[in-house]
């Protein structure tokens, strides 16, 4: 089985995407809104602030 190495550019893109998503979740938390996520293969609606507390 071959494993693929992730390029530096790929890692930077992944980190950038993580930062963008976190920023949006923080905005929604300030507004008291919900977010839609997938948990155990099912779609769930949770408060944005509860997602931030888990980390």
C-alpha cells in the first residue's frame, strides 16, 4: 500500500480552510446562531457556541 505525502502547499491550504471555518463559527456564536454538522454519519443542528466549547 502506498501512502501519499502531502505537499507544503496542501498543508497550508488545509490550515487556511480550518482558520476560515473557525472564524465563521465564532461569528455565528456571537450572533447566537446554529450550525449544521455531520456527527456519526447523521446531520445535526447544534449551537455554534457549543462547538467552540468542545475544543
